[in-house]
C-alpha cells in the first residue's frame, strides 16, 4: 500500500511572553508531518526558526516538495539527500523514526540501542527582562538545580546578579543568543565564574567565532547558533568547550546522534536543547538528552497547554513523555 503524507501548521499559545535578545515569542508555531503506512502513522514536529531563514510557510513548502518521494517509500537516508539540515528535515526524520517503531513493534530507543531515562534534570529558563523582573522570575524557580538565563548586551551583569541573588544555589547557564561582543565577554569572565555559571552559550554572533581564538574562558563556552551539524565541529573545537544539540538544527534525531558521537570524540561537553515547542518535539530529543551533560528541554513547560501525554515538570525535574506520544 502506498504511504499517505500530511503536513499541517499549528500554533500553541505560551503561558506568558518569552523574550530573548532577538525578540519576543507569544506562541509556539510548529509544523507537523504525519506519514501513514497501512493502519500505522508516524508523527514528527519541528519549529521553524526565523534566525535561520525559516518560517512555517517555507518549512511546510520544503516538506511538501518531497511528499511524492515519501509516499513512494523514501527512507531517512534518502530524505537527507532531498532536504538540508533544518526544521523541515527534523519533522520528516522524526516521523520516519516514529513510523518505523510502530511498524516493527520496537521502540526508537531499542532501534538505536540507547537509554530512555524516566526523568531528567532540565534547566528552567528566565527570559530577558529588566533585572528586577528577572530576579522575581528567578525567585519563582529558585529550587531548580539549573537555571538558564537569557541576557543581552545591555547590563548583563545586573541581569545575572538579580537572578543569582534570587536563586543563589542554582547553577546558571548564561545564554546571550549572539548578543555580546568579545569585550563584554572578557569583562565578565571572572564574574561569570563567581556567580556559579556552568556554561556561557553563544556569546558572540555567528561568524565572529574567530575572536575566541586564544581566549581563556573561566566558564566553558557552548556553541549554539554556530553549531548545527557534525560538519560544523572542526572549526569550533578550538574555540568552544561545549555544543548545544537541537534537532531543529541537526535535521532530526539521525543528525543529532551523529553530532553527539562526534562531539564526544572531540572531548566536548554536550547540552541537548530545544526550541519553544510541544512534547511531540521533545520525545525524540529525550533520547539524546539521556546521554548529555546538560539538558534544556523546558519548551513545553512554557505553553498554556501541551499535548496529551506530554512531559511534566517539577522544580527542574522533567518526567518523560508517554511512549504512545512518539517512538513507542
């Protein structure tokens, strides 16, 4: 029987606006792919990201351009030749993994021979705001073991001091989203260590990574926007000590597995991250997160409502999504 493929766009409102250095989100706008083979359907979700030139319309169009190939039986390897790494490939790759699981009766973690932990410690995020409001937000999650702090180049020391004062026992992941200069990074170098930062994520704009040559950071530097796939690692390993693996960058679980293995061979710290999404996107990322040093999968916790069977959070402890949601 010939496969049937559907592509849909959904919008999931956030509980409150979420601000980073590049702007504000009020909803998670996602693209869903369903691939049906007989009576079995596999699903995948992606989050198009304007920073990478993506929109829900462009990503949906990319997926629709290969519907014929998918319906004729194209597998994951074939799709990686049809689409470049990014959100569209993530949705397709995730749907194909889910479909294989349901057709074979084996979970994706069994197919990959990886662990699927029942719980993970995830960073909880304090969005960019005034230092005072960021302190208030941090106080509400002060019991979380790890807090991710979105900052920009406008008084980041005040923003971070406010969060640290409100949650003094939390480890801090500082995320500048390309918003700093090398001068800001150097000025804050010792301060970041003193306030308990454990990672500094993407301090400089993409294309400015060479400014990190020879810089001795007091806190490990983590490449996010600068690291999409395994092909990016060679130019990063001497400048960063960590990478943030996101399936919307790697083009799905298949690419994420390859990046994880290569990062480990290079001796790098690994964080698994996500866009603001539903738990359908978190389920495949969960299999990478189980092998990571840091986890930042709180995207669904920002929604007013998540999918049935989604992840549940409790003060930084994240409970796995139900297997029926994705991947067996």
